[in-house]
């Protein structure tokens, strides 16, 4: 591990302690709209937008300097976009701007939850297109990241947006919706699926990106825990096999020690390395 990557891991560990002050951050964002962190040379702003007259909760996390940056859209599920603010701060240190979005029906995003169905994916697509028009975003170097429900959404959104997405990371996601329903160990997840989607054949097809991957135009990193109890690891392997069959560009990392929902160094480092390689311009001689 290089000194630079060690510094990222240390930053992540330090930032974890900042969770205790999240309430005060919320208060300032509600009152002022933006928070500037001079120490980390970062700016966090509320970025809510409207889709079909429904509010979608979002935040931008960007470097302070007035430049165009490679940019990432971070897709959050039930936990909400605020859980990605720490990750966004780490990305700032690597020279990325990001936008974190909350799934409709959760956090402060309005609408009915549909387990990352068409309405959620459309809401994320609207946010992506809005974000790419910002003066600090390099629209030709945009990526998508999602984890768990967000990983599932990232796979669907990446296919939907085509070549507008230059790199994507699918973390602990569901790609074959019916298999995930059958193989999960948790009755609560099955109940959420039934409640939010009806679990019809149409709903299954709409949420199974594995059968849409022939339209993929983006290099992908699949990253998953080897013993993930929430989302069976078989989901990552099924997607791997499908992308291999289709001769698509992808990488896969299976983490032996990763527990679902824990963003530690073993998870963060491969993600940042992938986006560095795929979205940053190479200097002459590299």
C-alpha cells in the first residue's frame, strides 16, 4: 500500500468520528444550504431536486478550488444520502466531486418505495443529468457508485444512461432479482420485495439488470463480500459470468473479510483505484 493510499485510510478512520456531529451538520445545511470545510478544502451543499413534483434528497460534496473535476453519482438506499458524506469527503481528497442521492420513499426523498424500480431509476437519471451540467463537473468523466440497494440501482442506471457513464462500481448489489429473493436468508428482505414491487414477472424483469447487460457500454467493477449474509455473494458471480459471456469490460473483487455495510479500507481502496484509473486523465509519460 502506498503512502498516499495509507493517508486515505487514515482519513476515513478520522472521518468516522465525525458521525457524532452529523446532527449539527444537518442543522447548518438546513439553515445555510452549504458547509465549507477549510481543513479538507471541501464544500458540502444541499442539492435537492424535483421529479414528477416529488422532492428527491441529494447532496453535493466537492473540492473548493474552481475547476472541473471527474464526478461520481453515489446511490444510497434505505439509509439515505447523508451516509455517503464521509465517503464523498474521501473522494474530494482524490480530486473527485460527487453527488449523493436518496432513494424515493426514504430519508427526505418523497414518493413510494419501489425497491429500485423504474421510478427510482428515473429519479436518479434526472439527478445525474442535472449534476453533469454543474460548472465544476467534467461531463466527459462521470461515474456511478452504489452499494446494496444502491449497487442494484447503479447497475440499472448505468445500463439506462449508456455511454454517458464512463465507469461504474456495483457494490454488494442484486442483479438477478428472483434469485436474490429465493436465496436471501432474511424474511424481512423478502417482505420488503413483495410490499414494494408486488413481485410480478414484470417487476422482476425490470429490476434484473443481469438480463439487460447486453446494452452495457461502461467498464464496471463488481465488489462484494465473500460471506455477505444480506445479499448473497452468488449475485456477484452471476453478473461476472454474464459479463464474461457478453465480452464486456469488467473487474471483480471478492473480499474475504468484508461485512455488509462496512466501508473499511479493504473496500474503499479498490473502489478509489478503479475510479482513478478509469476517470482521471493520464499525465504525459504515464
